[in-house]
C-alpha cells in the first residue's frame, strides 16, 4: 500500500498574488554563545516573500537552521552563514533574510576601591541582514550610569557659600572649627540631585568584522561616562562613587557628546546611533539626547 503524500499548503497559489517584505517567526527561545558565556536569547527570524504566487514560506526550514547557533560562537561569520542557509532553503521565493537576537549579557564588574565585585546585566540586541545591498550586522546594548545635574550642583554650592557667610561672618577662622563645619549638615546644607540614567548604543560593524565587540563597546561607554552603576560595594566604594559623580557632572547633552566621541574612536564601527535618557529626580519627565554618525 502506497503511503499518502502529505499536502504542502504553502506551495499552493494564494487567492491574490502579492509579494511580502518579510515573513517569519519572532520570540524563538535559543541558547547562544557570546562574550565567552552561554546566554538565553530570543530570536526573530524571517525572509522576504518575493514570489507572489507562493502562499507562504517554509518556516520549519528557518527554525531548524537556527539551531546551528547553539554550538558556535556568535560572530559575523556565523551570522553570514546562517543568512545563506535561510536563502538557500528558499530559492525561488526569497532574496532577503534577517535575524534579530535579544538577550542579557552578565558581566562581572569590580568595585571602585575594595576587592569586591558583582554581576551586572546588559540588555543587548544583534541584528543581521542579507539583502541586495549586501550583508550587514548591527549591535545594540544598554548601559546604565549615574548622572549628577551641573545646575543642581552649582545651586547647592551657592547655598553652602551663603551658610558659610552666615555662620562665620566677622569671625576669625579656626581650622578645627571650619573642618568640623565642613563635615556637618549644618555646613553642607544642600546636595545636588542625581539620577539613574541609560544609554542605548546602536553600532553598525564594518563588513570585514570578525567579532561582535559587545564587551569592548560596554567598556568604552562606561569609561567615557565615568559613573557606571555599581554592584557590591563597601563604604570606600560608595565614597569613590560620590567623588566620580562630583567629577563628572552631566546634562544629557554632555553624556551624549562624551559617548559620541568615544564611539568615533572605535575602529570596528562604520556608523552608530546613540540615545541617552536621564530619569529626572527633579522633574516628573525624563531628559533625553540623541546623536548619530553615518547612520542611515
């Protein structure tokens, strides 16, 4: 007895022939290897449907090809090969393929002074695309930092000066008395406000890039800002963090310019888009700045 041939509905002609820009799947759970660690990621994968007389694509072929990322380090080479597999499995149907991977990289970061360290999560995305213009890879990461308002710092200093005049007017200055005043709430009557802030960095890699420079991108951003949020700390680390904030007063415009300059110095990037958000502690709204270079 002959086995029945299973129907392939996707190959049947649709009621209305129409090409589609993108067809695929999103939110696929997948383990990947990146930055020397195993990461639980979510993948969006798809291809264009350029042949309008086909009802659909072969989604199972894309899904099975995706499993190749489980055993290999994620880099531009593996992504280029994966895009080739997507298109090879859809010859006659598709001319463009893409993938977006989302996850969190956990990096162990040292404290500022003490020997402590702790883990920080950095949300990231990797996007790869193969189309008529060639092969493209983009990397995105979020970096969290502290920003102290320069205006607030200046206003706080003025209030401290006023209190100094009030407390020591027409009095001889005694060193011990002045030192005690500087260390008291009587003297330091105001402090500037700070807020937790986020920088979202999107970079496009050169076509000949061999690696995904996730850690290098994070390090460059945190070094440029100078006030990356901390993990495990002792009082000495907290004091060093207060000093770092005081030496790196930043409006959102300042942070955006610092990051722009830092990214321009990275040879691996052919273009970038960055956006910083300062979650205001003074206002009920956020302060935002953005900057681009060669971004299309």
